[in-house]
């Protein structure tokens, strides 16, 4: 049985994705983030990292269900980008009083693209490793 087909990965990839997405949405909608994160920190790096992780986890989850084609990778990227748009727009809701920034969204998209590229690279390395271990010496 390959790593991709393991019951552990199938079960936990969905749980981890759900917990991560919940934490991401909760964290980006806290009314006073400066209480948790120092103001002098670069929030674009936080956006990049958060959406890198989201795209990577979404690709991993899909991979446990079916093969991930380039079209599916593009769809994940678009879905993550739209999540970033909705995230930025809903931060302007009354009571949240956060700012909607285009540069934050660009950092989200850049993180998602890099997360998917790293995921694709990792998948190729796993596939190569698996095929080398199965080939006769």
C-alpha cells in the first residue's frame, strides 16, 4: 500500500484541513490582532504562510481521494484565491473593524501558488521514490 492510500492519511488529511481552515478564518477575523501579533511584524508574510499552508493541505486532501491533475491544481489555486477575497471582504463587517487590503490578497495568492508548487514537487519526489523502490535491482 502506498503512502497516498494509507488510511491514516485519508482520515487525518481532512481533519487537519478543517482545523486549519477554521483557525485561519477565526484568526483573520479577530477584531484586535495586534493583541496577539506584534504590530511591527510583516503581515504579508503571515498571509503568504497561511495561504501556502491552506493550498498545500487542500492538495493533500484531494490527493487522498483521487489523482490531482494540473486542472485540479488550478482549481485549488482558484478556490484558495477566492477564499482570500472573501476573507478580505468579510473583515470589513461591523464589529470586526479590520482593513480589506489588495496587497494582503496578493500575498494570499502568492502563498497559494508557492504552496501548490512545493506540493507538486513533493508529490513528484514521492512518486519517484516509490517507483525506484519497486523496480528490480
